[in-house]
């Protein structure tokens, strides 16, 4: 088995696939369009325009738009179609703060388990931590350079840390936060230097956990999340600027 295959096999199991409706497919496509700045904040469009572009009826388009409206990505305009809302950076920062609390609490719990067992939580999942080590504690030559793959593995890394701590409710809330920030978080891997930094930072966090150094692991994790948050905001603003400039140039 190749090193890449070994890491893929070690990745935390994904959620089982479920049947997707046409509305689900339209929803995912439109969310990608927003994430990739094909639909720029401020853009206006109608359901008919989307139906024609995507080759579907208006019903799944309308259902998808209502889901995106509930999540804060678009708004309906009275008799004027729909509009892509600006990114709410204040909300994203609040979600990042919540994510940081959950993850640092999780690593403290993981590192404290050998000394303190209250019996209220499930045991720490050491096998899950071992699978993370198989992905991130690898020589530089064996690291993935695929931005989409690294983005997926990064998300699994942080979710697995919380899941490994043994608190199912913390893990559930963390998954919800992860879903809500995914649209901008994935931008952190558009530059090779950020991929390398992610490998280095994840490795340091894992080594601190392996040594049972909860305070150190939490500090490293906090710095890692804060750096990623700042990079994502910078990249998002830059991409919005480029997308708007490109749209003006095509007029």
C-alpha cells in the first residue's frame, strides 16, 4: 500500500452518503458558486435565470434558495428576485470563537484523562488520534499538495480532536460550527505556504497531545486557529475585490 493510500485509509470515517434530491444538488451547486465567487456578494438574480443556467425547474431552485436564505447567504427582494448577501465577518468571528472554546476544551480533556476519570464521559478515542497521526506526522515528501484534499483532511483533523474527547454533545455542536464556516475556511488552502504551515502546526499539536501536555496543545491550537482565521478573512476580501473588478471589466 502506498503512503497516500495509507493516509487515506487512516482518515476518520466520513458521514454515510444519503439520497440527494434535485434541490440538494442545486443547493450544493449554489453554495459552491458563492464559495468560489461565481456569485459575488451584491449579485442579483432571478429563479428563472438559475433554472436556465442549471437546467432544472424552478421548484428545486426555490427550495435551495430558501435553505441558503435561512443560512444567511442570500435574501429575497420584493418583486426583484434574489441577492447574495455580503459576508458577515462578525458572525464568522463569533463562530471561530466558539470553535476555539470547543477544541481547546477537547484537548485539555484528552490530555487529562490518564489522571482524571470522572466517569461522566466516554473514554478518549486513542485509535482516532492514532489515525490523525498517520495523516499529519509524515515526512515532508509524503505530504499532500492537493488543496481540496488538505482542506478535507484539515476539517477532519479538528472534528476528530473534539470527537476523540468523548463528549457527543460537544462533537455535535462542533460539527454544526464546522458546516457554517466551511464556505470561507476552505480558502485557507489556496496557497502552498498555508498547506505547509497546516502540516507543521497540526504536527506540533499532535505531539503535545501525545506527551499529555494539555496547556501547550491548547496554546498551539489557539494560535493555529487564529492564524487561519486571519488568513481566511484576508483572502476572502481579496477574492471579492477581484471578482467585482472582473465583473466590471466584462460590462
